[in-house]
C-alpha cells in the first residue's frame, strides 16, 4: 500500500510577474482552496487542540473585520484563482457576522464552493440562515458518540447539541454533511466502528484524521498517535473496505467503499501518508496572516498593508509572493521538525 505521495519537483521555478497569475509556489503547485479562520475562540476544549482553561484569545482590534475578510476572499477569488473557500476557527459559529461573510463569498463571480468546518454547537439554530446565505455544505467535528467520553475529550457536556446540529444541517440541505473524527489511544479509539455505523445510518460522510502536532501544550508524540493503519484495521474487523477507484486529485482523504458502496469512509493520514505533493491550499488566519501550510513556522502579514491603504492589486501581489516560499512538505519526519507556535485553533483547520 502506498505510504506517501511524491513531493513536487524542486526544479520547477515559476516566475512571478506583478499583477498577474494565481498562487503558484516554486514547486509548481497551484493554490485554489482557501481556508479562512474567522476566530481563534472555541466553546469546546478538545484535548488535542487546547488546554481546559482555554487560551489567550486574539484582541478584537487584531482580528479582521467582516469587511476585511470579505475583501481578502474577493481578491483571492477574482484575482488569484481561488475556487473553494472553507470557513473555520476556532469555532466559526461564534462569529456574529458569519451569515453575512458567507453571503459575500457566495455572491462572487466566479462563484466559489463555500463550506464550513464547525463543532456544530449552535448549528441547529444557525443552519437555515447559513443555507439562505448560500453555504454549500458543512463539516462537523465529532470524535465519539459516548456522552462520558465526549465530556472527557471536550470538557463540555454538549453531545446532544452536536447531534442536533448534524440533523439541522442535513435538513437545511447543507450536504453532503461530513463528519471529521480524531482518535486518541486509550480514550476514543474504540469509537471507530460506532462512528462509522452512525454515519452510515444517517447518510453522513465520515473521515478520520490522524492526530497532528498542533496541540497548544505540545504534548503530541508520534508513538501515541492512532495511525491510518490502526484505523483501517479496526474498521475492517466490522466492514469490508475496498479502495475507491475515483480519482483522488488534491483531496486530503483516501477513501474506501464500505461493504461494496455506495457509502464511503475516508482517512486523512497527514502524518503517515503525506499528500504534500498535491497540496492546493492556502490559509488566512483570523488576524490576517497568510499561511502556506498548517505546519508553517512563517506567516505573511496582509492585515497591516490592508489597513495602511494597500489596494487590491498590491494585496494580491503580496499574497503571490508569500506563496513562493511554500516548502515542499510539512517535514514532520525530519529530525529538525519543530511544531508551529500557533495551535490549530489559532491557525484554522
């Protein structure tokens, strides 16, 4: 079984011409998928993301305003070739202006596909407004269906709210509803099959994500990670899995047909089966920094230039220049790898 995809050819050296072109890096990859973090705040305390007491949140003055978010998304779509926009957090449902931000993105030409990653707390109330704003689909983070394990993982007793949010998203037509799950050894690794059975029953698309070194307390170790092989072994004990023949492209998840299909399950093996060679993502943090990778240790500031009066063309060129520095891979297997200083909640999933 393939363990990784080939990295980009370092001999490819695109030339940057001011005012022209999309987001092309020095390895020939083109970023067309934009992940936008709308806040670093969250109403859960997932153990692989942040400590129980939370983190020091961004001051409001440092956070992009709704209009600033909408402007940068517009520049990405109209000038830089962005075709997919995913709003993330923290928890994006905590952003008061979320429906308006979504509506601004879906009104663009060419219209991008617009989705949202959320823990679904509050989604039962928000789903109709998000659908009316044009949101295409929802990804919901859910790591267990056991109430006690949910409380242990998140330090909150909100499982019923998450399940209600999933139902509301489906009822509002925000489909396919995808469920993202992270398994931790000795905590919720027993939930692999129950989660798959639940998603099969309700028509949700399940994707398992290997735990990544993005926790706030830097406690991640590869030896304690539940790997893609571990996940597939657990699932295969209860279901017949066959590789999905559909072309994967730049999608992060490897997919398997469950019991002959048509239902599938995906595994995002960011650590053990890296897909950096096909990466088409660029990221924008809640404070207006461009990040080329979840694991990047460098950022490029668009907020300061924007607030200093930079026009759209200058901001687009700054974004293009930032993209040129994208590394060929995340480097987790390199002995010199250092975890980024920002945790996942401050980067955006």
